[in-house]
């Protein structure tokens, strides 16, 4: 009968605390509901939402400045209404010129 050879395992792999810690790390990294992939996706979504928040805050600031400017004088309000909403006075004719569509 041939002799069986024993493979010598390092002491670290026999340690109960090392095995338990390794199992915990595997569980948290891959098997848990909030694993590493979920955390990465959540972080990417959070940064995207933060960028949107900054954009909308700047847009709100610009809009408030425009509102203050328009409400400060009737001439500016009239100019805005004529340019944006094509409003006119009773004794005026309004002609709207649009560029022709681009040829394909």
C-alpha cells in the first residue's frame, strides 16, 4: 500500500478567526443585499443627482435674477414680452420671420 502524503497547511488557514473573518468579508462583498456592486451603483447615482442639483440651483438663481430685472422696469418687461411671446400693441403689425429648414 502506497504511503499517503500529507499536505501541510499554513497555520493561518487553520485559525478559526481567520476563516470566520474571510467568510464575513465574502458575505459583505458579494452575497449581502447591499454588496459592493450596489454600493458602487448607489455612489454613481448620488454623484449624478448632486450634479443635477447644482445645475438646477444655478438655473433657479439665473431665473430669479431675470425676474428681478424684468420687474424692475416696465420697458424691460415690454421688451421681454415682445421678444419671447410676440406680443404687440394695438396699432402695430407683427411679422415673424423664420429661417428656412436646412436642406438634406
